[in-house]
C-alpha cells in the first residue's frame, strides 16, 4: 500500500515453497506491487508462513484446486474449487469463534485453526481439544458441529489468538455423480465491540 515497504516472508519449519530459498525471503515492494508465495500441489508448504512488514500490506491467502475432498490419489485434489480470502494481521485475530455448517459432507465441512502463540489450549463446544504452538495447524472435521449446525471454538486464555478458516461445501448432483462445491472463508472472531452491528 506504500512505496519502499520491506517484507519478510518466513516458511514454516520443515516446509518449502514452490521455489525453495535458504532462509526467509526479504523483498522491497512499492505501492501496487505484489509478491506470490506458492507451494507444491498436494502439500501444505505455505500454511503457517510468517509475513512481517514495516508498513501496511494486504495479504490474500488460499489456493485454486486445493479445497476439494481430501484423500485423493497422490495427495492431489480432484477438483478446481477456489478458496481465497483476504486475511488480517495477528493483532486483529481473536480467541473466540462461531462457525455455521454448510451443506457438505463431514469431510468437506472443515475448520482450520492456525496458532499465533505457543501453548494455546483449544476448546470445541466447551470440550478440550488439545494444546498447540505458534505456526501449528489444527483441522476440525465436520462431525464436530453440534446438532443445530454450529460450532463454538475458544482458547483457554483470552490473550491466546488464532487465525480461523472455514471450508464449506455443497453437493452438486449434475451429471452422473455427486461432486463437492467448496469454498474457503477467513472467519473474523467474536468481538464485544461489534455487538449490535454486522
């Protein structure tokens, strides 16, 4: 958004981008310029990437052909559904979220939680679901939704924040077989300051 913006992009431990480099990627961008980080198909190489900048930047996260039903041969997705959304900085994430189930199967109706602090304890619908560290990913399957189609996720401490993504689906029955129609949403946290407004 501004000229001479210094950006540092650090891959998560043990994972690589499509064009691996030693250490973090450090670039300078001017207003209107962009930089793309990608990972190999069938991997999670860019999940948990840390992006830091000395001036405000816009970050879009997701992929093309990456949100279809998991478990396809070779670890590749079988469809070409898009899942891209603009995310916010870590300071604007939160510790409490509500998710509403879409129309897909349990294996399509996933919630991805990406952790911003070490030793973050997570509760799903009031039940403990584990403790996670910075950069770790926790996938919640669709069978965790309550009978009314909602899911409440909260951290154990109010200052433990996380990034939340929801994958929703619907079953398309055109042609001879059912297929998933999926999308990804970056979910904002519950915020007492936003009560009474949408």
